């Protein structure tokens, strides 16, 4: 069904509803008493009008359903379970020459070299791979260094950094440093501060992280965003406070520090590039203080709920909160980051889920409602 067909049918449905509604109003008007209204509703004309409104409503529902099914059929995207294609591509649309990913875990620390002027120099290659959100299933992913998410950049406030991007994608790209206070010509927005990095080209970003710009941040493509970011081209950018500062002294003392990047990948909802049951387990020990760095790189709000624990929200969007916010559920919007701190109080061997509370987001394509998938990770107490 074309967009024109959909518009025409919608207009016809609207007109039919208006005619039916007018008829019903006419049947009910004239006598504003309850007895008069009842007589008119129960009259043949009143009953016929009500039936007409119901039938037109059902017609509109049918058109909407046909539109949704037709769009899904035409696009070739999966629609079973929670299988909405929010970005990236599925296997059927993947070019034949895209290799299978050689790594299975994203968000690994990115190594760097020290340039002659003392700058920390990171290098990443933009490339397509076939990525497995769950075992046995592959989707086309747009990546940095061949993983979803891309590697984690870890720096310190005050660092001079250079980040070289080698573009092996079939189209241009650029990288935005989400939450970092950088000059506009280093901000990664084509047409505003830089030209896009052409396919086959290399570009180096060069900036100094400001002393007060520390916390949990991110990076992501800023070119053909729905395809590239939706396909997995993002990662975490963690900045520690400058040593010797009051901010460094006030950093929470944690035994475990976990990163959870939420997104959608083809028809899958993913955390760190995987859907449950293949998501990474957060291992803790009784008595630990645990920080969870939560980042939403997807297109939806996700209310993330932690079973069996209360946490404190200690930072939002890279800024420490003066007063931590208590809770066990945090709605996190696209582009937001939050740092959660919780005490591991339970006995060894305990296992608790941490998951999105929109229940269709905890299913994988093809699953039934009694199966679990999608945005679930487990907090597991080791002995």
C-alpha cells in the first residue's frame, strides 16, 4: 500500500465517521431529557446509527492493521514477538561481502599510544560486520572495531586526546562525542563543524578534555544516524576526575564497576550488543559496592528495574548529583546516561534480574509471552 493509498483510505474513513456521528447526533438531539434520549437511542434510527459508528470504527481498525502488515511485508522485517526493526539491518538485507564478526564482546577497553606531545592517541576503524545479538542469529551491524558497542574510551579530565577514525564503511561517517565539551569543529556534526569522513578516508579528532568535564559519556555516529547508530555504531566514553582534586576524592569507592549500554539492533533489544539470555552477567560478592553506568543509545525510553535491591542515582549525564536519588526503577531516555550505586547485601548464590519494565522489550523475535529475552541482565552473587 502506498502512502497515497493510506491517506485516501484515511480520508474516506474520516468522512464516514463524520456522517455516522452526525446521524447519531441527529437521532439524539431535540429532547434533552433522559427519557427522550433513551427513546431516541432505542429507536430504529438510533440503533442503526450506533451500529454504523461501530462498523466504521472496525473498518478503520482493519485499514490500520492492513497498513501495518503491508508495511512489514514490504520491508521484509520480522514482526513476530517484539521484533520491531528499530535500526540497522537484518540478515536478509546484508551485502554478501560483509564478514562475520571475529569478536563476540563489545565495550572492551580501547588501547592508546602516547604521541610526542603527550597526547593520548586512540584509533578506531568503522566497518560493517555480521553480529550475533543471540547465538545462532546474525544481523548487519555498523561498528567501530568490529563490535557492538564499540570499544570503551577511558580518559582523565585534562587529557589531551586524539582519536583517529579509519572509514571502511560503504558510505561517509562522523563521530560525535556525546556530553563532552569540545570545540564545534571537533563535535562531529557534518555540515556544521566538519565535512563527513568519506568512505576509504581517515580523520583525526583532536581536543583537550576540560578539567570539570568528567563522568559517564558516550560517542556515536552523527551521519546517517538511524542506520549507523541504530546499527551499533556507538560506545562509552568514561572520564575520571583529575587526580588530586576534590572531585577525585569524592568518587565512590566501588568493588565492581559495570557498563550497560541499551539500544535496539535490527529486531532485537540489546544491552551491550546482546539480548537475553546472551547478555553479560554482573558478578558481585556479598558486601560489594557496585556502580552501574547506564547509557541509552536507542530510540526508546526504557524504565530499568532492579530486583531485590534499592540503588542510588549518583550522577546523570556525566554530572554528579548533589543529593543522590533513591529508587529501584529508573526511566532512561534516548541519549541519557545515569550512574547507579547499590550495596550487594544478599547471600552468595543469589541471582536477581535487572530489566526494562516495558514487557514487550524483554522478548526476542519469535518468542511467546512465557519466554524471556531482550533487555535483561542478571546480578549474580559469586561464592
